[in-house]
């Protein structure tokens, strides 16, 4: 007698192969049996304490969000429908080189303020950990020991590591500082991290030269992890920036996963084929590369992130002091508007493309949804909100997005920032947007191809031997959706609207979403690198 049987499901198993009709039985949190064409074969059908007829629904592995910013959201919000309702059963945290472990007290304070626009300032979360292992333990013990809404893996954030080792300084590391960074990365990998991330248009990570990054990637490679860079430019010089990451990781012998891999700004319109040719050449030469994207054209980050890197040196308080000084603020404006700052990918900022999506001070809420008119307004907002504003940056190109999502090593990543009054709709809509618009409406991918991109490919990158496919013995992270109706509900006008057409989501064999509603289950746990030290 099984725990649960889904009867007459249309199984899209994550391999990319053709779908098939089957009964799928769950026992003890794992897929216990798959009986193909059970109704027609006349064979004995599996029985269970609960049987659900799901004829007309696709049953697929749970979706893996390869680029998530739920580092505090999972601890703050037990519901977490933003991801659970999309069919996401695993998120990869610690992205863009900035997160909350490993830290000391000074580093934690600086990181909290720097990425308040991504995750809030953390004042509503007990930040009682300091190491990667302690953070992962905290996820497992969240909400009174029940756990979290969905599973979570973690990347060691290189910018945080650099701050911990040497502060917010724009210079090469000394050998002693580099040794300390190596140890911090190694400890994070030993404690369960699956790799390392960087944010190379964000300070302080962008201060690291290639030689430093290569050394840290050697450490990651020794634990069979991967390097996930937000690389040095998605605008001017984007192809050279991609090439730099390919060369760096090949020199280190480290697997590479390119974060939100796209080609933005006017200088890159229609140039995705050049990027894909670069990647194909490296792949054919033996490189281990994957990438993720979201199916939208605007980006999302903090307003402070577009400023030149020299303005950030010394940390958040130093940046605020520079913004308050008229002469230095004019120098920042010159870099932004005329030269093209490194924070804005080497492209002179076009203020009409910059929309405020969130602020931390409620008194500034009138700015949300408005385009930034000019530098004086941006400067004033940064000072009054103490670097808190988040933005949508409307700089993408649909033809690039489509071309890249077809690639053989593509996976899905929402880059979902859940903060702000008007967040990017990708946070609540990436995965149903793939299934609804990209598959059903536009035919960019077949259903089977798309599901493979969102499940087995990311599981392979994460080295997870028992997730990412509908297969006997695998963990029962599953999503059931209606291929005819599944769609993102989130829009730019109403970004927190939940999707439609996804009635059931299971995390570790327990219903996170049942009949289209969030349950009280908190079955999610940290997913740690195989071979790591688990208490």
C-alpha cells in the first residue's frame, strides 16, 4: 500500500524524451513505482492510501530555480508561494557574490546594507549564523523546527568572502588574504555549498582580478563544485566578458555556470548567436559549461549597483559620503552619463530605461513605478533611502532571450528579487511563463525540451543523483500542471499575482500546493554537496 498514487498522469519525465501516460506511486517521500499505460495494459495498478485521478495533467519533476534571491525570504515567510506556486521545489541561493555566509559581525553588517534592496535589511530575521554550515542548519530548523517551503542549495558568495578577508578595498589581495579566502571557500564547500558565485559588476567582488578568481575556482573544482559568475559586463564588451569567464574556469579546471546569461543594451541587439558560437566552441573543446536565463527582457538590480565601482570603495557608508559631496557626485554623474560606468556595464546610462521597483523607506513609496528622470533625482533617492532602491532596467532584447533559451546547456533561473512594492514579474512568473508563453503560445521549445531545461539539466549541474527526473527511486519533488492553461499570473502592473494551471506541487513527497492552494507543509530542506560534512 503506497502513500499516494497519481492515476493516468501524462508523465513528462525530465529527460527530454516523449511524454507517456502512467500511474505514479509515492512512498516515503520517493517515487516508488511508475506503471506506464496502466489503464490500457490491463496490469495490476498500484494502490495507495490516497489515489488522485490526474487525467489531462502533465506530471513533471519539480522545477529547479538555478538563480534565486530567497536567502532571507525562506526564513521570513513560511508560505513562500512566490516560488512554490510556480512548481519550484529547489532554489539555488548565495547568488551574485553577495549573501550572508560566511561572515563575521562586520561583514554581515556591510552585506546586509548592501543587498537590502534584494532581501530587505534582515532586521526581521534572527541572523544567528556565521558559517555556511550554520546557515544551512538554520534553513533546516526554520519556523520552529519544521523546515522551509522548498529545498535550497547554496553557493559560497565570493564578494562576501573577499569582504571578510580584506574589507571593501579596490586592490589585489595579499598572499595572506588570498590564503584566507581559499580557506573560507574550502570551509563553505566542506559544509555543503555546491559552488561559488561572483557579482563582477558589484562591489567588492568586482575588485578581484582574474588571477584571484582563478585561485578560488581551483578550490571549488577540488570539491567538484561549479563557478557561477555574474560576469563583468552584459553591455559593452559582453562577449569579451563571457570569454574571460570561459578561459578563467578552463585554466582552473572548474565547471562554469553563467548566471542570467544574456546580451543587453543597444550595443548587443541581435548578437546572441555570437555568444552561442563562443560557448559551442568551448563545449566542443571539452569545457564544462551551463547557463541560466529568465524569459523576460528587463533586468532588475539595485539603483546603487549602476554607479562606478570606485564610488563604492570602503563600503556603504563611504558611498553615501561620496554621494553627499557635490564635487564627487558630479564625478559619479560624469562616469554614469558620459563615460559609461563599470556598474552599468560600460554603457552610458539611459535614465528612461530605469524604473524604480522598490524602496525601503515608506515615505518614498511615490517613486515606485516611476522612471528616474535624471541624475539629481537618482542621487537624492539614493541618499534619502540610504542605497535602498531597487530598479527594473529595460535594456533587453526578445530575439536574444529566445535564441539563448534554445541552447543545449540552457537552464531556468528566475533571478527573482522578492523585495519592493513592484518587483520584477519574473520572481512570481518565470517557470509558468516558460511553459505557457514560450512553449504553448510561441513554440520556442517543445514541452518535453522545456521541462528538461528546468529539471534534469540543473540537477546534473548540481550533481544531484536522485532529483530532476520522474524515475523510480528518485525524490518525489513533483509538479502537476495543465499544459493547456498553465500561465504566469504576474505582470509588470501586478507582479505578485500567482500563476494558473498548476494544481499540485510536492516537495520531498509532501504537498506544498494542493488543488491550487498552499498547504501548511514545510517539507523543504537544505540540499548539500554530496560528500559534505552534515551534522
